DNA sequence: TAAAAATCTAAACATTTGTTATCGTTTCCA
DNA sequence: TGGAAACGATAACAAATGTTTAGATTTTTA
C-alpha cells in the first residue's frame, strides 16, 4: 500500500522522514463515479494522485460540446497542470469515471516539497518531463498517423481503456466523432 | 549581449561564477540558411539556445512527407527534448530557416548544471514546465478551435512569423495542406 | 425491477479537407 | 544576372469526416 510513497521513491532519493512530513500535508479523498473533481474557471490549487479509479480530463467549447483531453489512471499524478503552474483559471474539468480514490496534494505541499525535500526540484522536473514526453508523442502522432492508427494503438498509452470508458469518449480523445469511429472500426 | 546569460538569470538565482563555469562548457556555432542542424535516427545529445535566426522542427512520415512540428525563435532553447531526455534516436530534424547562431549545450553541460548549479534542477523544471504549457495550449486548441482560428492567432505564439517562413510551412504546422490554407484565407 | 438514460451502429446526406494540375510571380543561387 | 526552383493562388474533382435521424441493445438509477 501507500502507492504514492512507492512512486515517489522510484523517482527520487527521499528519506522516510521527508516522505512522512510531505505526506502529512496531504489528504485522501474518494469521489463517486461521475463526480466532477475539479471545475473550470477556478484556479487549480491541487494536484491529485490516483490510488484507485480513473479520471477524465475534458474541456467544453463555446458550443457546449465536451472534448475529452486525457485519461488519468492509477498511480499517476493529474491536474490542470498548465494552469496550476500559471495560477490562472482552469479551462478543464476533472471527472471521476469510476469510484475513485485520490491523494490530494495542495499547492502548499508542492511548494514545501520544492524547498524542503532534498530532491524536490528534481521530482518536479521529472514529472514535467514525463508529461512533456507524453504530449510530444501525442502531437507527433497527430501529424503522422491516421485516426484509425491512433485508435488501434491507444491501449499502449491507456491499458484496458476499452473496458473502462465508453467508446464515444475515446472517439472524442482521438478528435473524431463517435459515428466516424464506428465506421473506422469496420474497415 | 550574452543573451543566454540574461535568460538564465531571469529563470533562476545563479552567480556570475556559476554562469561562467557553466557556459565555459558550451560553444557557439553558426549555421547557414537551410542547413540541417540535427538529423533523425541519431540520439540527440545537444540542446540549442538561439542567439539569432530561426529553427524549424520537422518530422518526415513513412510516405516521405515533411511535417513542420515547431518553430523556435531567438532566446529560446530547442532540441528533440523528448528523445534527449530518453536518450533514444530522434524522430525530428532541426533545420535553420535563416542564417542562425546558436549556443550548443551538450548533455555533459546539462548534467553538470543539474548537480553543480544551486538551482540547476529548478531551471530544468522551469524549462520543462514552459514547454509543457506550450504543448498543452496546442493540444487544447486543436480540440476547440478551427484551422482558420488557429491560423489567425499564430502570431501570438510566433511573432512576425509571416515575414520569416513560407506559408506552406505554416499550413503544415497547422496540420492542413497549403492549398487549403490558401482557401481559408479568402473567407 | 421497471422506466429512463446512455450507448453503439447504420444509412443518407452535407461539409470539410485533400489531390492533382496549371499558371503567374517571386526568390534564389551559380 | 539570368535560368531554375520555390512559392502562392485557383479550379475541378476525390476522399475523409461531420450531421442528422433512427433503431436496437445495454446500463443506470429511482
């Protein structure tokens, strides 16, 4: 147990004392399936670590259409990290698609980590780099692979996703309509 | 002058001594317009800081078509950062579109900075965060804005770009054909 | 557990975007 | 500096993708 402890130890050198002091500043929360964990227009002041469940990141456009931007799985950190960093109002919603348990890391804990954990800055760097690589891969794929190819390889990024989220959300993530995805699957 | 000095000072607290020792590990290079600075298939072991000029990042797909992934301007760091981090062969080319002067930061200097600059890890974090925010914005825009809207706002990200790169590369960056961009401009 | 909502597929049609070819202009470089 | 290459616009046609509507099935929830 204490999954976040394990993940942090894999990333940086951190003593049990440091870990305890850091995690004492966090709380564990559970959200029922379908609950909005974080809403747009507010400045995001938390980062979430997922112990159990699945979180969808989505954005609502001017016509009111929802676009699925991302799925976050167990043992991952998730937030509107861009606006967390910039301390600007969020454009995203975070929604639990299953009953979900998270560790809530408030901004104060993150900042405490940067100054008081020996390798706090390094951990921040590694997390930013991890998501940078993920985004780079996404952007690259959107240039050089077809929607069908991106569909066929989606489980490389989100294992077992087909059994956990409805197909129309996958279509939305891929940037196509659910009708079109249905068509592509036939061929 | 010494633009990289100024940029680093804006990001972190760094002494003149630290700066000197760090920059002594770098060299300045110039590339003529159209030169390939970094080619695919090799592991990228340099990060470039642009003193003067403009670098295009591009990827060539299986049909041999080039896709413009990014433009890097003066006073910015650029690399196939994803594969620099992962120490994997690059998919990208870096091409000077104008006569370009860069500061070459080899991997050894970056690693030296992480261990010997007081705020080296922080600088790494800030750079990764900076590009994360840029990429997040790009991904977001691809979901909620039309190609025309993205074209109309491109100078927010790349000031004066219309006077520096051919339109068909902008079309490629936007993910559309040059013919189609030509059409969109009429409406 | 039954009604309501969500989900997926399908077909027909509309719109967007890509492809090919042509042409006049501009830019480049030998 | 002059020929060649690159560039941007345009038209006609083709392919990909979106929209609307409908219906059957599954899932949710009251």
